[in-house]
C-alpha cells in the first residue's frame, strides 16, 4: 500500500524561506561592522565577514555554539544574561562591555542588539508562531518592495551623475529605507514611526551615518508637510528626495494591505500631480526620463 502526499505548498514555502535567508544574509554582509545572529537558545546561527575578520573566528568554529563555548566565563556570563533579557521581548538593546579580538586584545565596545522573529526558519516558541507568520509575510512583502525601490534609486542617482560611491550609498539607502517597519503594526499612526525606528537601527553602524539620515527623511515632503520633522525643500537631503519618488512609485504600482495597485500610467500621473508639493520637481523630471530604461518595469 502506498500513499501520495502533495507537498507543492511545502516546497514553495521552503523556497521562499531560502530566498529570504539569502536576501538577509547579503544585506548583513554589506554592513562593514561586525554583525552576528543567534537563535532563542543563544546558539550562533551566523555572522558577517566583518565579524569574522575582527574576532578571527570562522563559521565552522562558531555555528551552533554559545558564548560559554567561546568566551571567558566572566564575559560569557554577562553576554548570556543580556541575551536572556533581550529574548524576553522584541526590541533593541544597547550596552557597554568588553570583547577580545583576534589578537587577544580587549576592546571597550557598545553592543547594539535587536530581537526579532524567526526569518531563518529555525524552531521558535509555540506562543510566538502566529506573530512570526504574520511578520514573515510582511517581511516578504517589504523585501520585494525594498529591492525594487533600491533599483529605481540607483537609476535616478546614475542619471543625475552621482559618483560611484554616492550611487552605492543611495542604492543601499533604498534597500534599507523601510527597515523600521519590521514588527510595527500596520496602523497609520504607528507606521509613521518607522523612519525614526529605521534611523535608530541603521545608525548603529558608524559607516552608515549618512544612510541613516536618508532613512529618517524619506517621508519628508517638498512642501514641508511630511514627517517626522516637517522638513521642506532643500532641507531634505537629495538621496531622501530620490527615495521618496522611488518609494511612492513602487507602493502605488503594488497591491498593498491598504490599497489596490494602480496602473503604471495612473502612478506616473499621480507623481506628476504631486511634483512641487510632495516631490522635488527636478527628481520627478529625472524619474520620468528613466521610465523607459532598464531600471523600471
């Protein structure tokens, strides 16, 4: 006797999980500061190249181990206590401590940690499953949106003759502009806080200071009616003005929780209508010129 089980949905879910893992890992690798991530038991799941260079630890040496396996007991005790405190809630934790680098030199550092949902597909507590599933769906949606916004930002910056470094900065800012939305409920007054939350997350990395500013400002409007600070015109950084156009276009042409997608023509007309009020007219003009290029589909 044999049984046949349709596993199409299961395979599709596994493929989507792998896609999200790859996206997040690539994002972490782009950060020039040491970054690591753990499961709820405190076991290392991975880290970026900057972490490997600073601590001189390979992935084979760390994956699956906890702080007591790799650190002096007095430091491990501190790290473990902080992890336990963080795992009790979803949020951000900052504290000063010491770490030992690859040359066994101790450094005074500031740890910035964030607890979040299980985007890597590892087992988590049962009472968190429903929240994790909801946030994972939102993460998938924001992932797709951020990639497209980043691509449009790159196109606009390139057409405006930014140098290679600045194009890279603007492309990265486009990728990270909505990072503050993770774990925020989709209710307007709460969503409006995501630029500030994103700013606090991104500025943790010293080299991302400017990018953090662009993330903070990407919902400011040319006429000063935006948020969170009500900046106007030239007070808004050019990269943030670029993100504002790219963000709005992709949001309007994508089905969202709160609105059905507009056609490409309808979205273009809306951006033109808001030129000089919501958007910088110069950037709108550049955006219109690249609509027929490879950057926008």
